[in-house]
């Protein structure tokens, strides 16, 4: 198991660059020997490989060879086959390829992949994850003008809100979908949206608007049996909204007969009878309500519809409580037994869904790690080639015994370039270091003398990592340990203690490192920050004093900001000229 000191050593690698590279007066034979040894180790690392592969890794390597359109077709095929785990792997690989420079058709494929992922999570009852991917797909569509997909996404977002009985928000998104869908000419989809709006009737919306929806739906004629059934049911619902329950019952009865005649299933027929029961109860006609409840009971028992039977039994025992206590108790006993059974089935399904989501998240993490590893290996190979050329050059210099002054000058230049390349590489590998920090944190033993509770300690660390990695709050010159503690919802003593234990340094040192890394990015980004002076850049990352910024920058990277900016520009000129 990795020790705490080992973890601190890993975390402080960035600040240790200077000690490894800023000794130009070292004896050359020793330097060359060390360089040769390092090159040997690197070469061994290049050709060594581990044949043990996770199944997801094998699938990733196989699918990563497919182009964007092939990946989308593969994922959709697996979705049709209900192989959601394989479909998610394909869709996640596709999503990871998204860039602003992609072809339009490839961007469209990424938007569809995000929507497919949202549908899979929705069917698995993971509504928060479904909403996350629906919103991602919506943003891609809005940014790239994929208007044909937007109504469907709005509809799915509305369905998510309906699952939580938030009919006001669901109606808002159904309205948005309807506004776009009307221009597409897809009457079937428009009718489904109108039906959703009628069923998700919020009390704040005028009933006249619901009637207008019904008239529009009736005008959009279709041949689908379900369309005609919805017309009958929606008419009855609108009448019940108006408390015209006798008329509503006639429409509900027609919908039940239509469902029987066209074999729309027990769900539709039972829904009609349930609506009739509610209207009869509003009219105080308990005998009629009991009659249709017994009809629903018979349907549910004959077709093994547990949910419909449980709902019916509950209403039966409530109505029989004042009529026949013995019979009411029988219904209540059966309802409780059936409800326990349904609860056990539901709980088991939740467990299966939880296991599926766990495996899905694991697959997503593996795919992300493999993508980062591929990028890291490509960069590592480039760096190894540069080291090889450097070794050959140094060997030649040593063999011809150039003048000491020229050697010193070349070595100083090489040191600056090495510092620049290493710091740039550290910035590029930032995500890999973040994952390594997380792994080390999970593996490292917890100090027994800490006063921070373990759960609170994890929460504080997560907030610290989010603030420092995902936001630019630390670039504020007034950002202090008090600011960080406030964001983490804790006090400064706890925040300071977590920083000391996990990072092996105090808050000020950690803050300086993050500010310097951001300054390095901005010094390298000549297009955005090229017109700013060193003082302006220092102020933009939170330093009030330019001198203090230069001191800290030099201490961490080994070179001054102006030199760092110069090396970055020279590198860009070389690439441009090449």
C-alpha cells in the first residue's frame, strides 16, 4: 500500500522540476551516464506491455477503430437488441471524440449518441443521469442548429419532470417541443405532445388552452388505434376537469369499448375503468364505482396485472369499510400481501438497475482512462525521441571536447528547453495526475490522530479539488483559506488540515502552484493573452505584486515568466516554419 509520504512525493512532482534540471555545472560524464540510463529505462517502458486486459478495454480497442457513423449504427443496433451495456460503450466512445472542428454529420452523431444514453438511463429509472445527457444533447443541437432533434429532447425532458409529478415544468418543455414540432409536419409526434399536455394539466393553466389542444389533436387525423383511444380518453378528462362527470363517464365508457374492440391491452382498458370509477365517486354513485372496480379486478386477475390489481384492491377495501367490514378486511389483507410482493419486485429491479449503473459508470471510467492513456503514450513517444536526439547530441559534444564556454551555454539553453517542455508536459498530463491523486488518496492509510471525521474529510477534499480544478476562483487576489473553507462548508482549521494531510503542503503553497500553472497556460496561449504584459498576466491569476509573481514562478518552474513566454513563442515559430 502506498504510504502518505509516497503520496506527498507524487503530489509535489511539479514543484520539484527546478531541482532536477537547473544544475548546468554538473560533470558531463555523470550527466551523460544518467541520461543513458534514463533512456534505457524509457525504452524498456515503451516496448513492455501488459497482456492482461479488462473486457471493456478489449471492446474499447475493437470499437475505437470504427468511424463515427459506424459507431452510431453499432450503438443503435445494440439498443434495439436491448444490449444496453454494449450500446453505452459505443455511445461513450463516440461522445469522447466530440470537438468543435468535427464534420457536421459527426457532430450530429454525437448529439444522437447523447440522446440515446439519456434514453437508456431514463428506462433504467436513473432520471438525474438521463437529464444530464438530455441537456448535453440539447446543447449540441442548439450550438450546431440540429433543429429536427430538439422537439424529441424537449419531450424527454418533460417526461423526466412528469415522473416527479412536476407538471408545471413538464408542461413548459412539452410547449417548447410543440412549438418546434408544429413546423416539422410530423402529425403523429405533435399529437403525442398534445396528449401529454392534456394529461399533465397544471391547475394554473387555463382550461380553454387545454380545449384548444384537444381541437388541434382532433384536426390532426391519424389511422393509429391508439390515437383514437387517446381522443376518447382526453375528451373524458377535459369534461372531468370541468366537473361534468356524467358526460365524462360516457366518453370513458366509449374508450373502454374501443380498447376492447381494437385489443389495445389491459393497460388502456383498465385506465378507462379507473377514470370512470373516479367520476362515479365524484357523483356519489358508490354502487356504480364498485361495479367497475370489480371489472378491473377481474381484468387484473385474468391478465396478471399486479399494479392494476393492487390499485383496485386498495379502493375496494376503502369503499367496503362502511358497507361490509369482513369483506373490506379480506380486500385489505390481499392488498397488503400483494403490495409487499410488488415492493419486493420493485426493490429487486432497483437492485438490478443499481448494478447496471455501477457497471456502466465503471465502463465509462475505463473508456476515459484509456483515451487519456492513448494520448499520454503518444506524447511520451515524442518526448522519448527528443531525449534520444539530445543524448546523441550530448555524446558528440563530449567526444569533440568543445570549449567550456560553448558547452555551458548549450547546457543552459538545454536546461531552459527541458524546463519548458517538462512544465508543458505536466500541464498536458494534468488529468492523469488528478486521477493519480484520487487513487493515492483512496489507497493511503488514514492518520489515526485526525480530528476530521472521515466522511466530512472526503467531502471537504472533493470540494477543494472541484474549486481548484474546475473553477478559476483561486485567480481572485482575495482568495484565501477562509474563502476555500466557506465553499467547502467547513472551518479553516479543517480545510487546512485536509490540505496538509492529502497534499503534504500548506494552503499558500498549494495556491501558488495552481496560480503558476494557470499563468503558464496563459503565457503559452499567445492568441488570447499575447497582448498582455507579464504584470497583467500576474494580476489575472491573483498576484497583486509582479515581483512576487516572478519570484514564485521562477522558484516553481526554474525559469522566469518572460523566458517561458519567449520559449513558447519560439516553439510556435518553429512549427509554423516547418
